[in-house]
């Protein structure tokens, strides 16, 4: 393993809603706190609609305490794919969302979360994406996707 190792967690979730509806829900940063139980606060830092360059500050409850990260969009191809980055504690985190239309009212969401060290501090990264951390990250993503599904399928919201 070299120093620049990247680790990924991939979670897939099928939802009963159109690709457009899912895209709308995922990219509505203002509605994020209402939709995602894991997010306690989302503060949009840029003007205009969602797209490359959009930045926000997201506060989540992780490992029992609030963690705030600044995130920004690095790629956006509505309504199919977008990529979000964050940097923290010597690591770069990349979240890629792919929305595949499986029919007029069915969409598969594929979320890939990866982390790579940017500085010399791989300690935190090893904790976050070691076996225990990876399970916690996978659980958090799966919970987000469950929340998204409930929201777009009209079961809450």
C-alpha cells in the first residue's frame, strides 16, 4: 500500500420515484435538514442553483458528536450524476452520486464515498475508513438513502 491509498464505500438503493424527482430532492440543499435525519444543519454558501462550484456547510452527528464540513460540487450532469468534495484533517473526501432511471417511476441511486490522504495525517483516515469506520460510513450512507427514499416516495415530508 502506497502513501496515497484511496478507500471507497459503495451503497446502492432503488427508489420508487422518477430520476428527475430524485435529482431534485438530492440537490435541494435547503431541504436537506428536513429530508436527512443525519444532517442537523445545512448552510448554503453560494448563490444560484445547484451546479459545479456550489458550496455549503453541512453539520452531521457522527460518532456521537456534531461534525461540520464544507462541501463543494466538482461535477454535475443533471439528472444523472454529480460529485461533491470536502477536505478535512488532511484527507479529501469525494462523494459521487449516480442516478440511473430504471423506468418512469423507478430510479437506482448509486453513492460512492471515497477518501484519500492529502497530507501526512493518515491516522484519522485509517479510523474513518478502516473496517470499523467503513461500516459506520456505509451505515450512515444507507440511512441517508433510506431517508431519501421515504422522502421521494412520499412516505414523509
